[in-house]
């Protein structure tokens, strides 16, 4: 069962400029929620049933674009989510009203893109607040929050009407942040990815 509502407001909407905001709030109630979480390591998972799960959340989005002329443009997007997902199954349970495992309260994504004709560069940030590795919200179950910064270069251009080339160079986690989605399983540090695509009709 879900109840939600949203409101959008456009501050600026011209030929070369756009600035808009959107806010959405929601309440969800899930009966017999099936939850799968890693217990010993990422290869051994436990399947649990949460009899009654209630979720309250708020999402805010801001988007901006500006054509600077002579083939230059800039785009920005920010997305923030606040969410509380709690167990309301059994008042006598030690996890009653506790936050569901691996459910962060705060998440933030920010993208900033600069474009020049068919070439572009993008800076991205992803941030996640602390979570709990199990449904019991005690200090020993805390998984630390983290943030990552990425940078990419990309291009997409046509050789002719039937052939096109696309490439992208990604620099992931450029600050070499040590973080984990799953407790005790550290994600990769700084890394580079290259993608090349040749398409033809």
C-alpha cells in the first residue's frame, strides 16, 4: 500500500536556460516483506520475513541547464532522498520500530556536466549515510556512511549517416575512498574504465 504526493516548480524555462525543482513525499506499508541480507559474507545470504514494514520518505530533485553559446553548455542535477524503513511486526520483538537492514536514511547524488559539441566531461558525487547490517539497531551492526567522487570524459559522434562512434573514459572513486555497501566487504578503490562502441546500420 502506498500514498504519495509531489509538487514541481519551474523557476526558469527559456530557450537556452532551465531551472526546476521537484519534491515528493511518500508513505508505504508492506505486509510480509521478504528481506535478503548477507550474514556471514557476501556469498551466504539469509532470507527473512518482516511481517509489517512501514516506510516514510522524502525526495527532492533540482535540475539546471544552460546553453552558453558556440557549442558550449552546462547541465547540473542533484537528487536527495530521506527515508525511514522500520519494522512494525511485533511490539515484543527486539527489532520493533528498528530500521530495516541496509536501509540508509540519507542518500545524495550530484552530477555536473560540461558539453562542447560532441565532447563532454562529467563530475559525479554519491553519498550514503550509515546503515545497519542487521535489523537490530545496535552499535556493533553499524555500517559506516561514505561518499564517492567520479569523473568521466565522453564523446558520441557520427562518421556518416550509417556509422557512429562512442567512447567514454571513467575515473571511479578518484579520492580512493574506502567504503563498503556490505559490512566487511570493502569496495574497489581508485579505478579507470574505458568504453568504446562502434555502431552501424
